[in-house]
């Protein structure tokens, strides 16, 4: 296989960004937190903003787009986003993001260097939310990676988007018991548990087991709630459900890079 890397630069309610490199092509999925933090995280993994060929945005929530304004002033990197999500920047006619923005229908396909990136719709309480399937080929055949966070439930679109991926970044947001016993107002708890909220450890683990049966060999559990989850709980649930010691499962840190591949 070509040289590949998948690294969550950081992941959680404070900000999200995933670095994916295949051969000489590098992309980001989302760009939350600040541009300064994003650049620092890239430096930590031996990468640099200058090597990023494109950014793909899952949805318009602040923890996924907050670096884009300053980043667009710093470097004109193509920013791919659905039309519906991109509307969040239309309120500001002078936003520097407009110069880099590439708008798409909900389900779209873009080739960037050695990768082909395909979106698929995901259920979440934003204007529009998508996940991504990244494919590339080499002498061994066609390979695929997948990213799906901020998902209320595992829909057929998500199954189709991620099935057969060798490595997957998958949401494991909350422990049900911690959420229900925690300090959040009831309405917020109900929203998190809804079909447009976030995926629980149990649902994430069950889906990971399904994907592992289909050939997925590595999982990065992402977007953990700092208030309603513990990395050990998410990891234990996924490990028990997958029940295959050859499958790599790691938990993304909210503050520092976590490498999957």
C-alpha cells in the first residue's frame, strides 16, 4: 500500500480536525479550534499547512469550522462544503472564506491528487451534515478510509459510505448512563440522544463490530464528550463488541494529535 497517515489533530466539542495523507496528497476533514492551534498540531506530527491540498467540511457547527476565517487569509486552500452548510458564511459578504469556498450538492465527489473524496449524508442537527469516504488505488488495488462523526444514528447512507473501508474515524460521543446522570438540562440530553444528535458508545461499538466483519481493520473513536464519556469506557465497549485482537482501536484526544495509521 502507498504510504498513508490518518491523524486526529484534536477531537471533541472544543474542536475537530482530521489529517489524511496518501502518498504526496494531504487533506483535512474539518478545521475547528484556531488556525494557530491547527498549525501547531500539524507541526507536532511533522506536517505543515503548506502541504494541505484541500479541506473538506462535514457541517457548519463552530467546532468544525472555527479556523477557516483566519486560515483563508493565511493560505488559499480549497474548502469543499455542501451548499447548505456554506450558507453560514453568506451572512458576511466580505468573509475571506468565500475566496476558497467550493460549493457542492449534498452528495458529491472530488478528486484531489491521489485521492477521490465522496460525501454521504449523515443525520445531525445542523443545516446539513455529511461524512466522507476517501479512496485511492495502488498496485494492490483500491483502498478506502472513512470519516463519520456527529451522527444521531447509523443510517443506510452511513453504512454504504463506510462499508469496506480499511480504516474508519467513527463517533463514540457519550456513555448513556453518564449522560442521563450528568448535569446537562433534560432538553439537551434529549437532543444528544435523538436521531439528529450524537452516537453513544454502545451504538458506535455495535456499528464498529459490523464494519469489522466487513473488513475494517482500524478504528479511531472520535468526538468524545468530556462531560458524558471516558476514553476507557468508549475503548472497552468497542473492543468487547469487535472481539478481534487484530483490529486496531484507539481513542482520539481532545487536545493533541492521535495517530491511527
